[in-house]
C-alpha cells in the first residue's frame, strides 16, 4: 500500500471530502471519546475512499496483506465495515447470499455440500437462516467453509427464491421428473440427484455445472430449468 501515490491520484475535492469525513466523525459526539476500534474503522474508510485498499476483491487475506495486521484483526475490520455498510446503504444480504450460492464452487463431503464464504458477515447471515429453518450448517473444520446437507441447502433455496421463482422452479423440477410434493421436498430431491450425478465422489468440485443448474432455479424459465435438471431424478 503506497499512501503517497494514492494521495497523488486523488483530486483536491476527494481529499477534502475524505478529510472532512474523518475529522467530523472523530469529534462526534466529542473529541477523543471514540474507542480504538471505531478510530480504526474511520481510518479504514478513509483508505478505502482513496482506493488505497483493494475494495473490489476485499477479503480477510487482502486486508492482512494491505494493512499488515493479524487474521483476527482483519476479520473484525471486515465484519464491522460490512455490517456498517449494510446498515447505511441498505445492501441486501439475501441478494448477496443468492449470488454466493449461484457462483460458488461446490464440493461434496459424504452427504454434505461444501461451499466457501469469505465474508464473515454473510456467513453468519447464512448460519442464522439455516438455524431458523431448523437445520445445521457446519463450519467447525474451517471457518470459511460451510457444510450443509441436502435438506439445509434446500431450505436456503426455498427461503431465497421469490414466490414466483419458487412456483416456477417447483413446476419445472416436477416436469423434469421430481415427485410432486412441496417446493422444499422437490428441491431436496433435485439436490440429491445433483450431488450424485454432477458433483461426483467425495472431495470432487464442479464449479460451472453446479452454478448453471443453481442459477437456473433463480433466473431460468420453466423450459430451461426442466432441460437442465431432467435426468437427475430416480425412476422409483
């Protein structure tokens, strides 16, 4: 991180805005009363505003590298800044979670799907949703890896699909061979077939095929979903 080059790139207006935000926040509610963690966030926001940290691909590792801090401090900064950004800008954590579920590389571990979620806030958001659906998401082996069985992942899809998307996906999956049942039950059948026929043996990862199939549930037409998912259901 080269602060001098970052300052040279910024114009006078940008520098004034960053300095004004830094000073006004530091004297609110009174000069010198902010705790150290809040001051750290103020300066992180200033660095981010001047493009001195990698905000496009922000991760715990990039924060450790750019700020030269420990993993635990980088995690706390990332969590706090994402939480504040969500509160202030109204960022939709559900939409971010949909994007992660569509774009993730999936791995299979016995009867579980495994995906990596770098954002600690988004990971906590998913864990809370799974818990509310009365399932379990496991991150005990690696905090960034989330393991869910078919029922837990199906509950996530059911929660994140809009009513229109859910009705469309249910009809298409039944047309593709799923037994006529509730949306969640149909999704469980579909994910079971996906795990056995696409993801393959334990430890295998398949990015493109899973992303294509999962993405269709959210954005595809009935015909597209049926075509992609046909053949994933047993004949019994």
